[in-house]
C-alpha cells in the first residue's frame, strides 16, 4: 500500500507525506491532524488502542471518517471463530459497540454516514495490481466471498464521521 501511495502522488504537487507506522503507537505529535481517514484499518489491530491513538493525534477541532467491518447481528461462538480466523481479527463490533469505543476514546459527536451496509462479493480487478502479491491472498479473497455468500446479512460495514469537540 505504501508503494501504491508513493506511485499515486509522485508526479503531483502535493503536501502528502507517506510514512509507515503502527496505528496503535503512532510516532506523531499530539494534536497534529485536522482530518483522518481510516478505511478497513481499525478492526485489525487492538481496536481500543488504535481509536485512542487516532484521537490523540487528531486536533481538538478535527474530524475523522472511518469505514469499518461491523457485525449486523449477534454471531454464534462458531461464527465468531470463523470470522476471527478468516479476517485475522480478535473482535467484531456492532454499530453500538463501535460508538461506545469511539466515545471512550474521547469522540463526543459521532455520525453514521448513510451508506449501504452489505458487503458485496466481487472479483478483484485492480488495474494497478502489485507485482508481489502472494497467490494465497487471492485464495483468501475467494474465502471472503464464499463466507459472504454463505452468511448474507451477518457482516457489513459502517461509515462513521467522528468529532472530538
């Protein structure tokens, strides 16, 4: 992803600085960002640590948009284990649990951005595919699509707009 970002911005006059880091422990100053976008990032590391860290680096009048996987209903223990194994996560939150985590991190205004919540299976057709993608990842993508086909309406996503003030 870093390689793709560098390629995307290399010929543009932009103040974008691309850095590699750990979302749970950002090597960045407090209150340093006006705006944060996180798409399919926060569900993978420790959610509480990551949301706390993003709140730390966001300016007090800043905002964050995040799009994250969400449980659409209560999952049985067996389905939870399957989701954890498939996606490499340790927990899957429903909408209310996401809101609670965000509030605990200090976000005082949280809006749900109106978007379809269903995950729709589709073929990978990235016109800028990386040369070094392991073929196992394509198998994983097929597993994801099969899971969504077999268990429609269990997992979706939410888009949140979050403010500290």
